[in-house]
C-alpha cells in the first residue's frame, strides 16, 4: 500500500481573510500549508467567535472537483449556521495526475489538522467526483472522521481514466499509445479509493450517484458502494454528474446531522427551499 503518512506536527501557517459576516456566520478565504506541494486555498465558514477555541465543535471538510473551492460553499455556510465549522476546498491542479491525487488527499488531512486546532472533535468529509475518490482514500487511513459522503464517485481514478468518455480524459487517452498510457494508470492505481473504503469503519458512509451520469457507469457506482465498510447507505438521483437535486442536499444534511450531532443542519437547508 502507498505511503500516505505525513508529519502532522509541522506548522500549518494558516492565513484567514474575512470576506464578510452575515447572520452570525463568517465566510473567509483560507490558506494553509499542505504536507506536499503548494499551500491549500479554500473557503472557511464558521460561527462568529468560533475560532477562539474552547468549544467542542462539529466540522466538515468539503472537496469539489467540478466547482472548485466554491462548489460546496453554500453547504459549508449551512454547517456554520448550524453551529459547526466547514472548509470548502478544490482538488489539486498541478498538471501531474499522481501529484494531484497526493496533494488532494493531503489537503483533506491537513484541513482536519486545521479544524481540530480550532476545537473540532466531530469531523466529517464530503467529496464530489474526484473529491469523492480522494475522500474515499482518506476514509481508510484517517480515524479522526466520523462520516464521509461520496457524491458522484467510483472506486478510483485509474478506473475512471481507463473507462470514462469524459471529453478531456478521453482526449488524453486517445492521444497516447497503450505503452504510454498504461504506466500512468499503474502509477495511479495504488491510490484508488476502492482499496481503502473497506477499512473506513467505524466511520459511516453515504454514497450518492446519478442515474444519468454520462461519465461514471452504474456498474462503477455499485462496485464503489460494495467496496465500502458498514455502516453505509446508497441513494440514486435523477441528475447528471453534478448531483443538483434537492433530495441529495437533504440526504447529505440529514446524514451529517446524525453522525456529527448537528441537529440544526437540516433546518438550515429547509430555510432555503
């Protein structure tokens, strides 16, 4: 198994730039050192005064590959409205597939270092697409998390790169010979989350997949769910790859509220509908 250990005693050097405060919730740009590569940049949402420490809090780390650091920002704000702290992160984009994987995984884990430094003790993680796969790998190696949500995920990027009709990946695949492409997949395969989600317990897992996803097959979605440890649940939605159905938001809010002891979270979503 690949080595994903790191020195968690290294300083994070966090930089917080407040963008605004509304109804008791602060939204800020956030930057902190990663275990590898460039610093991580995202958004941090928290109740006013929460970063002063001293409270036992719930926290959620979101990672979105399609929408970047803004992709999960509305849900991060809802977590803060319910009394928690949330990070909304992008995936790494270095131009190197394996570096992207490693730095995205470490971004989540260093994000956990950051949130726990602010008093978070009940920690969850939500990932979309590649972010779901990175969260899946984290689920098998980091015991600080109580729960994970996998939105539009599958069992690994090497599988995705081999099979998906997604335009950019298919173009790269078509431009390379098998002799060039197969070694790349072999470098990615050890990080595939299908190797890790079976060891996620006791963390709870929520799998969310789209009936009409043009890029991820139903078979791949079902194999991902089958690989996960218990407790787990699986829901399908009538969407494409970006699961933008209100039922999916509701299921996430309910699941996070249950496992992170954030009873007010579903109400924050209902207030917007």
